[in-house]
C-alpha cells in the first residue's frame, strides 16, 4: 500500500510546458548538381560547386516568413563536419523572410556520401535551427588522399593530414584494375599498407609513388576480418578506421582490415622498392627538402653508406640508435636518421658503432612537433641491414 501511494505521488509531480515555437528547421533543396549521384554512380572530383535553396520551417513544418538571419554553411562527410563547429564556416548565407534562393558554395575535397549542413547557432539570439541537403555521392578516398597535404608548401605540410579526425574507408586502388593494396610490413601493434600500380591483371612488376603509403595501428598483431594474421606481400581488399595525426604521423586507428575470401594472395614481388634517401631531404627547399619525408611516410626507405653514431640517451630511453649521412665520424646532429630495431633485428647496435653500413632499409615514421623534426626507420628483419 505504501508503495502505491509513493508512485502516485511521483505521478502527481509531472508538468507540461509549452512547446517551442518559431523556426525549427531549415529545409535544403539542391539546384545543382541536378543529379547528386548514388552509391553506384559517384560524382566527379571536380563537381564541388553546389547551388541550393533554403526554406525556414516552423514548429508545424510550414514555411516560416518571420525568419531573417545569417546562417553558417558546412559540409558533413566521413563522419564529421568540415570545418568543425566553432571554426569559420565555408561560407555564410543570408535568409530573408524565411527564404534564400540559389546560394552557392564550393566544397573542399570531399569523399563518400556528403551533405551540405546549415547551422544557426552562432549569435547570442541563435535559434539553433539546422538543415541538411540531400546526399551528394563522391568517390571514396584512396591512400594518397589520406596522406597528401592540401598544400605541400604550407608550414604545416609535415604534420597535418588532410583527413585528420575523419572515419575513412579505403576499398580501391587509385590505379584501377591493375592496382593492388599490399601489406608492406607487419609489427607487434600494426602494419603498413601501400597502393601498388602493377602490370595487367595486378601481377608484378609493381611500382608505388609519393603518398601511396599509410600506417595502420591495430594495438596488437594485425589480423584480417577472419582472424588470420596479415603477412608482408599480402593483397588486401581494403581497411577502415579513424584517421589521426600522431606527432606528424598519419595513423589509422581502431581499424578493420579486409581481405578476399579464400586462401591469402601473397607475393613479395608486389612489395614496394625502398626509396633511397638523399641528403637534400634534410634541407628546407619546398620541393627537394623535408617534404620528401612526408611523401614517403609509412613506406620503405633506404640509407646507403650509413655511418653508425655512438649510442646516446635516445638509445637508453627510446631504443633509438642513429646513422649519419655526413660520412664517417660526423654525427654533428644534421643529416641523421634514427633506427629502432628492438624485437626485429638480432644484431646488437652497440657492435656496429663506428662502422659504415652499405645499406639500411626500414619503414619511415616521423616525429614532427613544431620545429622538432626526427625521422625514424623501422627495419622489418635482419635482411634490411646490410652489414658489409
């Protein structure tokens, strides 16, 4: 009986407040492109000028002629708005008496299903009305779209992935029917992946180009969707995950890794050849300098005639040892590459100090924080070090 009285008392405490009146939403209709595409029929990369109409709607879904305000315009693709709310929008449009006709915005490079997003949430008297256009269908990204800076000459070209913060899904090679997505290394917590341009039918020989590489951070030994370990030289059908910049390194986190049904397709001849580093890469020239590290991030690079420097605090703290491109005996701090070989190479780096190694190969990862730039290569096994 007491429980019934208690519940009845709770029910008596409810109240009904008046509904929110006025503008509730912004209806967006596309003017152009007239055909927004579809999952099977994607828009061209160049079809990024979009024209649209806006109609303010009230609480009953009817046109609201009382609405006269400026509205911020964004684009929603790969899971987030661009730019982020709070940042400067792509453009601002004026809605008068509830209507704005033939408004135009030029989108940045966008991928996958995308929508124009309108937001009235900037000023102190904002209505917080929003609106979204019908879906515009652009192609899905390639690996190079994840890596290539918007502007190679920009001061942040080494640290700012163009799709940072996006949820990406890469399922195709940019090289069409002859392209293959190939595992180029595996480590304890991830793997690297390369877009290879092969001969007809995807058979070797294969080549790779700038920005064709990416690192996938899998937190543990990398496996495909069937739970099988990934191996070097294996062809994959794609991957998905969150794109993030970690101290200048583009990483795919919380990944899904996909291969075709059936036995693994493995051929080491499809793996990329290492790109030989040039001492000019350490310079500041915008075309021949440090941007070359960015162009090959996540890919194999080769250091020839590498002088092994004395081990220092970086080896004690981070297991990193250094080789110099300056010539024997010169470890003055310029033209140095760091190596991490713990767990992959049997040779003790202490036994190599003072020697010149004919060839050192490894997967390139940067640490770029402001003006602090260090490049590290991770040899994949003993065969990546030529000792004599």
